[in-house]
């Protein structure tokens, strides 16, 4: 049983910041790549960021604004989101891509 529990979503003004968290269980966390995807209303799901044991990658749309990180001692992956824009509004999903495992999603709304 793999479980991913996300938190940290909410309402934030443009230019603001938010940090998402995802706590994983049922996996050997330190050995797995992790990722974040998002899905805006009426749009398909898009990849946002990934982290392996030693590297990170970002979609061009968030590069320079978002940072993905992990704390293996806490089985947690984070997404620090800065300089938020209205177009960042979406449901954000945590994933273990090698297992096709997904969290339930957490809603981020960027609006004034």
C-alpha cells in the first residue's frame, strides 16, 4: 500500500508564496524519485517538477520561481512556490512516478 498525503494548498495573492508538502508511506522513500504535477480547470495535467536522489528538474513555466526538495528522514517532498501568478492556479498532485502512485491533490488558488 502506497499512500501520499498532501498539504499546504490555499488562497494566495499574486506575487505571494506557498509551500506544499507531501508525506509518503508504503515505499522506501530515499530510493524513489518524486514529482509534482498540476491540473488547472479545463486543462490537462502538466508536469511541474521532479527530484531524484541527487538532482532536480523543472518545467519552463515555473523555473526560477518554484523549488522542489525532499527530507528523507521525514519521508516528505516539498514544493516551494514563490512569485505566484494567477496562471499557477491548479490542483497540485504529488507522485511517485516509478510506481504510478498519486496523492489526492491540493488546491492552490492565486487571486487578488
